[in-house]
């Protein structure tokens, strides 16, 4: 996958930046990463997601292989993905829940979102997110479908982020989201295509349409909500969107498994 005008050296740099930003996986990169490098490298976010999903799939397969039940294997898979990302997106979800739920006005909501402490809303949001992902993964059960579902969920959850960055203005004049800027249309399209391919490979044609519809609905809902609550998007909002899409795809995958004879 090569965005318009891409060069091999630039593509390799983009890939390193995407993996370093989205994960805690050890990648050597000597040059400093500027904020606007993220917009340019945003098309690689789904590739970083594939690595995270692969880590979770490997943990599940190992747990399954030594005879552990699906519930424990699913917990191992979710834990592995949390380690791989450093809970980056979970932190965003918690901050958004605390800010949107606890703030009385825009300024207070943004202030809460910058607070490193977690409140009741954030705690509840994290518990629900973890429970839904764990339950969906355990319900799928068999290692191969689990692997496909985890990869598809993590790829598609990050594939939507460049589009969100382009469509929704930053809520702040400072901060990572504002400094990153807007991804170019070609990079947004490249990321979206990777997400569709991942969904198609994991879910099949009919369920892929459902997955695409849910992803689009999540994007529109979070765009409306973030503009209404704080006037735009932040890095925390992107993290919350990633979590919502990841959950939605895993639930679709679990539903497919239950529907099969």
C-alpha cells in the first residue's frame, strides 16, 4: 500500500512513526518525531494495529495450546494487546468519559481530560470496554477466528482515525491533535482501504457491510458528540473512537460465530 507520491524511504519512516506512536513495540528510529509527522504517517496506523492484533492472537493461541479455556485465553489476549499499546487508547477513553461526563462546560471538560487522575466515569468506561472485548473474544473461542477478529478489530479501529483527524477540527489550539494537522486525502483513503480489507478477510461479505456501517456510525457519533461537548477532537477523543470501533468489530465477529451451525 503506497500513498500517492510515496517513496520507499519515506514509507519506511512513516511505518516506524506509526508503530512508535500506536504501540510500545521496540522500533529503532534515530530522527526525532515532529507533531506533523503523525498526519503524514497516519495511513500506517492500521498496520500498527495489525501488529497489536497479532500480539493478542499469539497470546490467545499459546493459552489455547496449553489447554486453558477460552475465557482465560481471551483474558491473556486482551492483556497482551494492552501491553503492546501501553494502554494508550484506554487512557483516551477514560479521559473522555471523565471529561464529557463530569464537566459542566467546555473549559471544565477539557481541564478534566488533561488531568492524569481517573474518575468514576472513566473507571466505568474502562470496565465496560474490557468486559465487552473479553466476552466477545471468549465467545469466538477457536484460535483462527479469534486471530482474524483481533487483527480486523485493531486494524479497522485505527483505520478510521485519519478520517476523523481530517473531518473534525481540533478542540484546542495547542496539544498533539492541533499540532499534528490534517492527513492528506490520499493517506485517509489508504488507511480506510486497509481497514476494509481487514474486515473483509475476517468477517466475510455480509458481515463486512455491517462492520463498515458500525464503523461509520461510530465516526459520525463521536464527531457529533465531541463537537457538541468540547468543540472538536483531541487525542483522547481519537483513543475513545478506537475503543468503540474495536469493540464493535469484535462483537460482530462474535455474532457471526454464534450464528454459524
